[in-house]
């Protein structure tokens, strides 16, 4: 049975990984100290230098949630709203979009959808031009905010500098 070596310091015995977790240290830094000949007490008692601290986890950029606005018969609604109105499951509408086929209603009429990218914030899904109008900025400025990777609070913040219309 392969057991991890345990190290005792101030009456507590733990494997090196446990000490790293307990001290908030990088395991490799503690291993390097012991490999350089440091004693267990010196390794665990000496504060970590900035270069020995574990790197802060990077928070990945998450763009705002996007969904689709579907246009049919001159009306714009989300997939959820169309499914509710047509009394069908959402996956049926997604299948129509995926295979570029019209949705056939129960009475036999065909409904052809055009998909528009929508940006969702606080439960409201709107197209880029609608968000731009709501924020009183140009559509290009709104899309620029999205492409700049700003957070949702910055993207959907009203433009205080814009003149009232």
C-alpha cells in the first residue's frame, strides 16, 4: 500500500497536500522547499513569498446570454412565446429552425420563421436594435459593447450622456 508521507507541525499531522490546503499555499512551493533541504517546521512556518502563492483562478468572460427572436407573419416573439401560442413543444420549433423547414400548424397552414439574434437581460430578450433604442445609443455602439467583453452591468447601463429624445 502506497501511503503519502505525513508531516507533523504544532501537534497536527497531515500529508503535504493537506498542509498546502490548510495554509492556502501552492503544493509545488512546499515540495520545492522540502527538496531544497528546508526542515518541516521552516517549510510550514515561513510565510509564502508572492512568487510562491498559488495563482488566482481566472474568471472567464461570460458574454450576455443570447437567445433567438423568431419573426413570422410580421410578429417578433421568443421561441418560448411562439411555442406557447402554437401549443407545441419548443424542440419542435428548434427542429424547424435547424432543418430550415416551415412549421405546419394543426389546420395545415405553414408558418416560416426568420431567426434573429436576441440578447437577454433580466428576463427580457430583445434584438440588438431594440436594446440600442432602449439605451438611447446606436446599434453599432451596443454591439461594440458586446464585442469589447464588458460585463452585463456595463453593457445594459443606460447612457447618461445621451440627449433625451
